[in-house]
C-alpha cells in the first residue's frame, strides 16, 4: 500500500516532460544517385537554470520544442554542413520551408491558375538542400507541436528576445548532442524568420561563441520602418512602388513593356523624384504634384483620381483592394499574382489574402499525413501552422518608441565574423516584404566596404513563398546549394 506522499511523487514523475524523438531511415532517388538519410522528429525539452534568492533550484523544464532533423547517413560530420531552418509570422511553424523548398519531401500545391484540388499530394523533392547540408527544422514555442510545459506561460516566449533565446538554445542543444560544433553551420529563415536569423547570428556568437558560415534570408524584413505604414513615415510608400508596378504589369495594366523595364523605371522613381515629392508635404508645387500623379498612374495601374484622393500615398492593403476593383477582385499580399474575392467589392481595404488561402490546405494536409505515416511521430495536439495567439501577443518591448530593426545585429555579426556570408532571396510579387525595401536595408548596413561582397541578392518571378512557382523553386534550390557549397569553407 502506497502512502499519499508516494502517490504525489509518482504523479509528479508521470508529468515530468521528456524528449519524445523518433528516428526513421529513408532513401531518396536522385537520378543515378540514392540519398540515404535518417529523419529524427519530435519534441525536445528546453530547460532553464533557475536561481531563487541566490540559490540554485535546478535545471527546470520550461518548454517542449518540436523539430525535424534530416542527417545524411555515414557522412563525415566535420565536413558536412548543417542548416537550421524556420519560418516567421511571428507565430508560424516551419512547415513552409520544410515542405515547400528545403526538405526531401514536398507538398503539391500548384500555382496561380493551376491550383491542386483537395485532398492534395506529397512527393519526393530531388532538389532538396539535404543533398548539400543536413537540415534541422525548428517550430518555435506555440507553433507546430511546440508548447510551454505544464505550469509555464506560453506568452513568455511570444516576444523578440525570448524567441531568440529559446530558438538559440535549441540550436545549441542539437549541435552539442549530435557532435556538430566543427560542422559548417547555417541559418535559413523566411519572413519574420529572417528577423530571427539576423538576431540569432549575433546572439549565437555572443552567448555561446558559435560562429556561423552563412545566413540565408528568404523574403527578408530586417528593418520594420521600411514596412510600417504609420503617420509621419513616408518610407514604405516609395519602397513598395516597384512591387506595385510588378503587380500591375502581371495583371495586364502596364501593357507592351517588359517586366525588367517596368521595374527599372519604378526603382528610379522610387529612389528619386517620388520620395522627394512626399517629403515636401504641403509645400509641393501644383505642377510637381500633377507630375507625380501621372507617373504613379503609369507605374501602378491606379487612376489619377484615386492617387490624387490618397494624397500620393498608396497604402498596401488599399492597393490590394483597389487595383482590380473594376474586375471585383482583390490581389494577394504574400503573392500578388494571386487574385480572389472579398465579401464587399467596394471595401476600402482587402480583408483576406487569396495567396495565403491558396496554400494553407495543401501544406497542412501534407504535414499532418507525412509526420505520422512516414516519420512515425504521433501527437494528438493540433499542428499549429500559424498560431494566432503568438501573433497577436507578440512583444517588441525592447524597441519601445523605436522601429524594430535587426540590421544592426546582422552588421555586428558580420563585423565580428568576416567569414559570415549572407544570401538574400526576394520575389518581385511579394507585397509583404518588398524587394526594394530589402535593398534599402542592405545598402544601409554598417559594415566595411570589404565585407560588401559577403552579401548576395537573388530575385525570382513569384511572391513571398517564391517556391510555389516551379521555375522559381528550381532556380532557388540551385542558388541555395551553390551558396552552401561556397560558404562552407571546405
């Protein structure tokens, strides 16, 4: 017969979180080559050293973080690179990079005009980055199957600094437990994942002495002032202009011109006359204002009357609703090649994103089937592909009264580690993180001239998840492979 104290002890032992990783062996045929690899998926327990009134209370479990790691069998780990990958949001799981671009299996979603209907599909990815680097996909706390442990507050992880610390700790743990401190190491982030990656490049150096070989920034946002349409900040109006022009061209509103010509024209205007006009405010002469309206109309497909009424300033959600209003359609934010419908065709702004809606179904179906049937990991929690709780609660308290930026962190990491290479990928039709805003940020990085060549920029004829487009996916896969090979210093 057990005592009440023993029952309590047994109950406590049962709820103590432990890693629940599962490993499976796989093969992928790529031409005449067969890629043999191990997939390890599940949750690792993050612990924190806790002190109370100066006394050490132990290494206390705080969260369980879901990851999927792919390692090539029988590889020399001193030579074999490893890439830690995550998406953004904030509040997004790593599902998009995992099953859209980098992993050995990929979701079948189709593209504009040829979307795949339910129940969708899953297929081999011969272009996987696993050919050149081991891969570790990380779902931050509250995304995927990652959760705070019982008794802990998930909101503590919904913020800039705590997010860096927790993802950085996952990277340290995996690197240490798998004997990979001497392997070439890379980060790959998408969207807010690029904010995280730039911050991590400095954090990993400062906290753990872990120096990276490269950082891959896909659809980058390093300086939020370039995207925040707030009163008094005219910067985004100019930096979005080339993406507006690309969108108008795609939908046939700028006929008889090549896209490259349209973009070059928009970039020149966005870097010169247009921001100059906005800066003059009410001092702008009437003839200059008339010139701006005419030029904007020719570059965006919007009417001169509309441009006059919005005072020369095109806010992005208004653009999505206005551009194809005559067709009773809205265009996508993540990928403006996509079109859809709002409930109110006369609405001032678009209320949904048809480009995001187009890919949710294929990716979530693929992940939920794949993780159970092929990776043999079972968890009854819902896989949070995008956590609304994390997104709405996200804290940038570190930047109170300032614009959020990690451009300084990336520059700091590059100055401290002059071997650090940076790859930046942008889509012409990305109206969430427009490519010209990224160029603006890169041009302002506080790094010496001799480090400028450490940064490479690549562009694709698609949107935020440019790999949805097959031409872009194939070229991007090749570009990333080349970057890994060149930056591995082997």
